[in-house]
């Protein structure tokens, strides 16, 4: 109970001061910890989302995208390159091209986003259910993972109106087109469109995914072309490693995102 209460207090104080939360803490764990400690009553999904909205007005915990970074992502021309620690003794080197600049600051993992924050492409790692593979996992796995309250678009509540518009198996990869509605900091509904590409590295139980998304209006005016560029260029190669997929392996472990590291908006879009 004391540990849960301590975690909650750490999160709330971090939000107030604008500090980066430890990798091991996320939005859902904060709520559960508060309930377990008796500080909050059991919460319904709607009240939980309301609490998340309230606590993120002055700051917010980073999305839980399953990313453990070996080193800092690099932008080389229009190409983003990064090294991620996977389970099963693998490091994945990911690369993709983007018309949007690299998002900087402790809130982000591997992401590019437009200057106004409306367009973004980001990498995510997710463990497959037992016995499932890239080809057999249901399409709902992707929407549940990418559009969860812990995900990139869950800062102010879980996205709604989720639809899978297409689902294509391309052999080594799987491509999905989605639409959904995200919530802004002021709880306004923001319709979005996006593309997801996923690959399962050989010998891995995990998927490495890239999601590229824009607002629906932007999608029709060049946003889709920008998303396709990122998705089409996404490449993943792996190599063996002794590194463990734990928070302390991440090069950012123990660091905070102070003023010198807050050079890009983290408005959740």
C-alpha cells in the first residue's frame, strides 16, 4: 500500500513540476495504485478517464509504447534511425523517412511530428498474445494496443469511434488503415486517420510497429501522402544482444526532462 501511495505521489509531483516520469510508471498504474492505497475509490472507465484528463492539464505521463532505447534516435537527412531492445535477446534497428521533424524531449521515444503537432509518426513495440503471430493476430489487437488509454493518443481519455478501414497482409509486414477520434486537452473531439505497419522480427515474440496519423482534414490535403512515405520506408533489422528489456537499460533511465530538454510540444496529437 505504501509503495502504491508513493508511486501516486511521485507521479502527481512530477506532473506539477514538469518532470519526466520513470519508464516503469504509466497512466493506468497511477490510477490502480491510488485505488489500492485507499486514496481513491474504485473507478469506472469513464471516471478513470476523467481523472486522467484532470491530472494532465499541467503535465502528463509519457505514453507506454514498449520502447527501451539503446541510444538517442538520430535524424539523418529525412531518415530517422533508432536502436530498440526487444525481448528474446535482440536489438532492433529501425529506420523510416518522414517529412516531419524529429520530436525531441523526454516525453517522446522514436517519433516525428509536424510543427503544429497535428501530424505524427511513432514507433511502438508490443508483445503478441501466446500462440499468435503477425499473420494470425486479430486486427483488434492493433487498435487495442495503439489506441489504448496508455497509448500515444490516450493522454486525455481513450480514443473513440475506432474503425479498421483496411487490413492487408504483405508477407513480412502487415498494413492497417484506421480512423478514430482523439480528445484534445480541452476535451474537444478530434477525428483522425492513420496507417500502421507492423513486422515480427525472426525469433521474436514481439511486433515492431510504425503508426503515421494526421487529422482527418489534413489527411485529405497531403497528410495521407506523408503517412504513406513514412510507412513505405519503415525497415527493421535485428542483431543478438545481452541487453535486457528493462527500464534501467534505456539510455534515459534516471534522467528528467527539464527546460533544456523540452523543445517540442507534447500536446497529444
